[in-house]
C-alpha cells in the first residue's frame, strides 16, 4: 500500500506540526522524521494549553519519580516507571462509579487524507471493563460542530475512527461512515492473526491508521496495530463523497459508554501520543552513544493463551438444557449456578480483573440460557476466558424473545445490566429487515427500555 503522505507534502506537514503547538518531540527516532504532525508526552505542566477540553472532569497529569527521571537521563532506566511509560509525566484518567467521564479532548489540525495516531495506555490493576473509547480521528466539514453521536454521516459532513474496548477485553475499531449499519458507528473486530485480549496493570502500544477514500472510489482503509503487530485491516471503504472533507481533528477519549458507566472508582494512564502521516510503531529506545548496547524496543509481554474448558462444565450445560426443555426450570437454574461457579473457579487465574456480574451465578444465567437455546454451549465459557464469540446471537433472531421468556421464568427478576447487554448484542447481530426491527422493538418494550 502506498504511504499516506508523499514526499512533496512532508515539508508542509513539518510546518503544520509547529502550528499545532505540539510538545517537543522527545523520542529520538521521531525527532528526525519530517512527517510528525503532533506530539504529546504529557511531560510539561502546561500540556492543557494544547488540548481543547483538557480541563474536563477526570483528566489530570501525574509525574514520574525523580529517581526514575534521573536514571532515564543517564540511560539506566530499564523500562517504564509505574504509571509513566516514558519521560517525566503521563495523563491519568479517573473513572468514578456510575459516570461516563472523562469524555474527550480534541486538537484541531490542518486537513489531511490519511493519518496515523499512536499512544501507550495502561489500565489500573483489576480494572473492570464495561465499554469505553480510545484515541482516534474525526473529519468534520464544520470543526466547531460536535455532539452529533447517533447520527450517520452523509458523505459530506463527517466521518471518524477511534479504538474501542468492551467487557471482553478485545480492542476493535469504532468508525462512523456513510454505510454504517445503524445510527451509531460500526465496530470492526480484529481480523489479522490471533486476537489480542488486554490485561490490566501493563502498558500497551496502540496505533490506528485512517485513510479516506478518493471519491467516487471506494478505496478507504483502516488499520489497527497492538504492540507493533497488525491486528485489523479493513479496505474498500467509503468515508466521503467529496475530497474537500478531510481528517482535521485528533481526539483523545477515555469515555465510558454509550449505555455503560464505570462500575467502580478506577483509572487508566496514557503516554506518548503522536500523530504522523506514516506508520509510527512502538517507541525506539536508543542508549547513549558508546555503551555498545543495540537499539531495543520497549513492549509488553504477550498474554498467555486461554485454556480449553473442562468437559464436566460442558456436561452441566447439557443437563441444564435438557431440564430447561422439559420446563424443569428450578432444577435447570441450580445446575446453571453450579456450572457458573465451576467456570469461575476454573478460569480465575486467567483473569486479571474481577468480572463482577459476568462471573456471578446471577449474571451468568443470561449467557448460559443464550448458549443452551442455540446449542453453542461453549459460548459462555469462551466469554469467560476472553475468547471472542463470533456466532450470531442465539443463531436465529426469532429465538431472542424465547430466551427472554426462559430467563424471566428462571430468575423471577431481571438484571438491568444484562438487559442492556441483550439489546446491544441483538442490535449488533440481528439480520437486516423490518421483521428484525420489529423484534428489537418488542424486546425493548418487554425489558422496559427506552430508545
């Protein structure tokens, strides 16, 4: 694939970076490049002057210990200092129980047709993922117009892409484009190699590339790298119908939601965010000249591969399904509780964070009922292990209300958290057509949920 920027445009990009009030480029490998558009390492105390919205609730800057800074300057730092990946500071994002904040902050930049953004992010030990966004790009015909979530692009007004991670810990691309399936953007899953599932308490290097199409051609692209490895690549995309609509905004996001909120007080950290017109890659750490050590990369270790579920849990699910089909709901519920407890105990070492409702017997029941009705008994267990479930919800959309009916009869109550999740999944995987839309509306009414 051709590079985002031609050599003829590098001189202009170099001057654009200066106009953006970019922080001094502190990474030696990047300081020599002419295609860097924006750089932020959160080392300076006046970092908020470069970002619109930086003073919003939940954003703050932390400083590295003086001992680490001195070791780094002397070339003796072996790796990141706690919650600062590199340099003297990092961005801290505090999520408070029951809130969405912090939302987003922005940097408006001169319009381009293709751009890369790379940053480092670390989640607090035991961070409980629900659903939140990460950095990315916007293209807006009117850079002053924001707050239009849920409105599909027309081809002339906007498009966007950012990264996104939900409760299953598998990062994906979240993009608004004229051909998206619904009002909100499409989630594009990892489609290159083995999927990456995040762990808490460690740093990850993320990179996103967004390349607009050349109207009227459908040659737009999106790519995602994690720790320098390509994990998602989508081609032949239509983002715009006019070449005048350019990528003109960098967005930093740690927003929890749409429908979700943070389940407890928790935090994450970001460091060394850089925007360029070509691939950036992980930080290259070069020791001082003369010490004889080769250049090395600082990157987290890969997480261990998930294990296969034991056969006895599968048998419990089979027995529960038989009991449910014979309408012995109380006996089926007892077996499901037992299967959930066994699964939680079996896979607890694989999970760095508490799973809350998803691992409790009550929270497990929806997933198990969903699985036994579809015959895909491994669905719940694979979700527990962080393995993505790519099968459509319950196989056929007409079974959704049947699943809801069985769930209500078994538990005699409804968990709002599970209700929202059910609608979210059904909306994501339902087939196109009026009949499926009517079923979704019936499901919303049955759950007592508003549009």
